[in-house]
């Protein structure tokens, strides 16, 4: 059971209701995470705006979802792991690619470098080395892409923390967290 009320479009009005309607249109339903965040219009605008901005960035949707599952697993966020596994499949990743990403791995060297970096940022609370950034450049990431990788990490920390702290009920097909 959620530790915070889940706000539905019928429960609210104005800007909050409009944003929830956009979310519903994008997903075909309103995921519980957004219902929890809708308790604050500012937080909802921030989260939805970040998804929109990064969705239009230079990092592919597939890589963004692979980063998301790697971060979700690190933070024991069952909600985000489930949601981003579904979204990753919709973005063209195979089940095997999403499973590998959950472990912070990929057969593709460029994706593997991005996942190692993302996991290092989370594990070391952003205390990364020059070498870790150089490794991204070494596999061909631009400065813009490197900054977006970090932005994806930050957005996923926000969503992970919302779902874990508030025990938001998972409304996507369940995916098992890796044993640590």
C-alpha cells in the first residue's frame, strides 16, 4: 500500500489534471508513480518535463531505458525496473539486452561504457574519476551525450526514490531484482 495518496485526474483540477491527462495519453493509462507525484504540481511538472526533455535528447530511447533498469536495480526499485523493462522493449531492446542492462552490462561496447558510468555515478554518489569520463569519450560519446547520460541517471534517482520511499504499487508486469 502506498505511503502517500495516489491522485487521479478525477481527484484534481487545473494544471495538475491537464498534466495527468497528457501522461494518460502517452501511456494509455496513468501510472501509479505519476499519481503519487501528482500530490505536488511542481514535482509533477518537473518529472514529466524531464521525461519529455530527455525523450527529445540525443541519447536513444533504448539506451535511456537500459540506463533506467541498471539504476533501478541498484536502488532496489521494483517499480522502475518493471516500468522501464516494458519501455525498453518498446524502444527496441530484446529481453536479453534488458536483463544484461539490469546487471549494468551490454554486449555493445558503447552501451556497456554508458552503463558502467551510470552505475559508477550511483554507487559512488557522483564521485567519479577522470578515467571514467575518458572511457565514455573513448567509445565515441560526445560531451552532449555524456551530460545526457548523467541527466538520465539523475531523473532515474528521482523516480526510484519516489517509488521506494512512498511504496508506490507496481502497475507494470513484475521483473525480479537481481540478488545482491
